[in-house]
C-alpha cells in the first residue's frame, strides 16, 4: 500500500518559487491500477516522482507498506527503490546498448552474476513479447517495442510497484492499447500495483480501478473509475470525460416542438443491465415517444456500461411516469431538463 500524506512540493525559491503540489493525500491499495489524470503542468510528474523520491517533497510523508520513505538514509532508500519500477513517456533507453543490455542494466547494478542476468533477461524478453529482438538497438525498434523494453527493464528486479509516467503518450492509439493490455496482464499475473499518470481519459477507462483528478497541484476528485467516469462532479473531470464521450450537443433537440413537452433525461446502465432490453420494455408500455440524442455502450476496464440521453416528447405527467417506470426497473435516470 502506498500512502501520500500531506505532500507539498515547491520548486525554486523567492520570486521564482513554483508550487507544484499544494496538499496531496492519497492512498493506493495493493494490487490495484490507480490512475492520476490531469492537464499539462497540473503536477502529475512531480506527484508520481515523489512516490520513489526522485523528487523529495517539501512537506509530507510517503509511506510504502508502512515504511516512511522520506525518513530513510541513502542506503536504505536505494534498497527500497529497487522495489519500485518506473517507465517513462520517452522510454529513457540507453541508445548505444542492445535490448538485452538495457534490460540487464538494473540486474548488473544489483550485483547479479552473468549467468543469473542472462537467464532473467531471456525470461523478461519473453514476458513483454520481444523474443528475437534481444540483440537489436533501440533505434531499430518501434515506439511500442521501445516501451516494452522499458517495461522489461522496470520489472527486472521484481518490483512490487510499477510507476508509469505518461507511458503511452508518445504512442499511436493502437500501440497504446497493446501496451495497456500488457500492463493489465502484468498487474494480474504478477500482482504488481500500478500507478499511472496520463492526460488521456481513454487510458483511465481501459485499465484503471480507481482514479484521481489533479488540477493546479490539488486532487479535485477521486474514486472508483465507475463512479468518477459516469458521474463526474468537478468541471475538470467533466472535461476529461468529454474527451471520450463527446459533449452533449443540445442543438440536436427539435426547437419547434411544443414548449413544455420535451424532457431530456440521461440513463446510465452498468454491468449486465447493459445487455437487457429494459428501455424497450419500459417505453413500449407508456406511450411516450422519444428520440435518442446521444448514446454510448462501452466498457470501464472489464465492466460494461451504457449511457443514453433521450428526449421524451409528451406532456410532463406522462414523461414523469416514464421516468418513474425506468427507475422502478433499476435504471439510473437523471432528468437533465424539462420544458
Ligand atoms: N524541476 C523543476 N523546476 C521548476 N519548476 C518545475 C520543475 N518541474 C516541474 N516544475 C513546475 O511544476 C509544475 C508541475 O509540473 P509537472 O509535475 O511536470 O506537471 P505535469 O507532469 O502534470 O505536466 C509546473 O508548473 C512546472 O513548470
Ligand atoms: Mg509530466
């Protein structure tokens, strides 16, 4: 478990001082994939780098499995750091070393024998799907392959935590998905806790269990992805959700339809409900015509969900009855607008 308690970070002094983190309290549970999303300059890299103390916080504590990282001497800190792997947006590979030598680097540093290193490197190359590429140089690899080397190197010393600083931001969407799948299988099969930062909601939606939204050095919203994604409260969160869901285009509603006879509602389905014909069954029983203004059916990690925005056409009492019927079938229905 990772606990950040009252973390503050200032860079520089005097007039040039920048406050990157104001007051961060955050807990990441063992075995989960925790995402931190924010715009450029929000403090994401600073925050993730405080976890392994690449950045020392100006105030506050970093506890990993109860060990206060901020209180450790250099030797102990180095030992603890070996239990935390990290990958980066631009991969940070040694360009004059081969794939195998890059992956071997932390093992050599840890003082392992040549034979041990060679065996472990082969194992890691297989794990990340780079069989046959061990003798290549980074310049001969695609972006996705380079990140696979980064991942293999980060996992070399069997860390319990993997930190990912915008690990897919330099990759195209398809390669991003393949790297996210690899991270998900590493999390499941090796039980490694993953903390990732990103500015892309798609990354959060694909693999994260919980998410925190950071804005101006502060966490403005946090919780399970299913809650934060489906019911975003803070404007910044709403903006990120709109990246993947699109904004509701209100101009789609028919302006010349009788005033007072249009009710806009949003229905949220989650889990198995997504596949049930509840909408059809309910609406066929209540004689309220409707149009669909916006709709998504997708997945949050492995959970199917759907969101539909409907405009009900009819007098208010009938519309309200329809809403009540939908709710009685267990659907989450918000009335966005009457009239
Ligand atoms: N080494 C540094 N020295 C001074 N200011 C920095 C340094 N690193 C980051 N900052 C500032 O701290 C703020 C947060 O930066 P960063 O953590 O890199 O954000 P993000 O990763 O979300 O883009 C920004 O205003 C940035 O300019
Ligand atoms: Mg950054």
